[in-house]
């Protein structure tokens, strides 16, 4: 494990208000996204769509890293067949890779999930490193519902996250540690706070116990929000306040950056929340930035709609959200900017 490579990569990922594009949708997930715009999902249409995002001019001004899926890290640009990891690196963007094998039912614990993918991970990381990956992602899922999450679910997911993180660091790959407390359901913001606080407490205990080098990770958590079906939706300011309070209690100052997932929030709200957090307090121990999937891609996907003639419209929509989230990561976003760009 090379501490300086890990720390340099992690710090660069969150430098200058830049953030991550999560473009690592699995084949079934990207099919769902393509279904929503009535586009066919094939190896070549997925290649074209990812090419549109990655070749967007000046993406490197706002995006520091892209998380790829196993299929995507092996694909190349459409026009000149440059492997995607090389294309991104040439733009100053770190190529990353999703290495978990998805969240599966946790045996014996109804409605709870455990993320799989540890077996053989050391060998897969070596291959991804050869393909150019500088960082990786593993998503653990915590569900809030009647009598859940159980302590067991939180513990086994935290344990797996730490085992994954240690293996990544052994290969000098920065692990993105993603414990996602889902916003599905009708729970209130206080419940989200309590569950996220407990989850993060256990995750950092496991990272510590397993010798993970905290200066060389990026945390990718949910924000503290009311659930999608909760009757009372919290204000942007309340979300920002609660989220920062929760992380100040649980995330060690050694961690260089926290890059939030969007998790089903609208794209504009995800930008507003990030901006409000960065405006609250300029003296936070870590950078607060983004690692959005849907919140960076929703408008681009719609503008593109699977048609070649819309490529530029898709790129413009993507660059607009990337630029606005970059402003939000610096606390310099305002609602007016939505109409100016
Ligand atoms: P969303 O921003 O759409 O939640 O995706 C981020 C991600 O990578 C989930 O693992």
C-alpha cells in the first residue's frame, strides 16, 4: 500500500469543487433508464450513450472521476476507438470501477440486503488496475422499514465495505466507501438521521479495525432527508443542517472528501442541498462534493433520447448539471444560474 498515491488520488478527486460522475449502472439498471426514454439497450447503444457523456467538451473542468461498469471500462470511443479509461485520463479525469456484484437478500433477515463480490476481488482489482482504474466503488444498502435495519444488517455490510476497502488500498486503488441508507418509504428526517449516524459509526469502526488508511478513501453517503413518501418534506436548509451535523459526529477529519449520492432526489434539489451545506460552514474538516448518477444524467438522457442527432443537446444538458454541481461544491450556486446557462 502506497499512502502517498492513495492520499494524492483521494485529494485530487475532491479538489477545486470537482466531483464524480457515477456512470456505472449495471446492465439491468441502464436498461431501465433507457426504457424511460424508449431507447433500446444494446452493447452498442450503451457504448454510444457513455461516449456522449465522456467526450463532452470541458467535462474535465467539473468532473474529476467517472465510475465505470465492467462492460464500460472495456469499451472505446465511437469515433476513434480510444479505450474509455485512456480517453478520460487524457482529459484529466480519473477512471473508476464498480467492483461490487450487487445487493442481494440477506439470508435470515427479511427485506434486508447484503452486498456481494468479495470472493476473487483481489484478482479482479489487479485486472481493473491494468485497465487503468485509479479508484473503485462498493455500494452497501441499508433499508429503513418496520423493525429494520437490524444491527446484523448494518454490521455485515460495514464489515464487507471494510474488507473491500482494504483490498483496494493493497492495490493502490482508492476505495469509494458507499453505505447508502435508502430514501424509499415514509420515514421522517429524524429517522434518517438516527439510522445514518448508527450506520456510519459502525462503518468507521470497521474501517479502523481492518487497518484502512482513512486519508486514502472517499466516503459516498446519502444525505439526511425525509423519505420520498414522507408527508413532511424538509426544507433545503434543514437537510443541509442535519446532514452536516450527522457527519461532524461520525466522519473522522482524516477523510479527504465526502461525495454524496443523489439517491432519487431531483437533479435541482440535489444541487441545492449540496450548495446549502457548503454555504453553512466553510471550515469543515472534509470537502463536500458530489458523486451523482441520476442527478447528473437525468436531463442528458432525456435530451439525447437515444437519437444521434441529439448528441450535442445531451452533452449540453450533462455539462450544465456538472457545472452547477461544481458551483454547489464551492457554495457558489444560486437558483438564477439554472436559467443563465
Ligand atoms: P445516484 O446518484 O443515482 O443515487 O447514483 C449514485 C450511485 O453510484 C449509486 O451507487
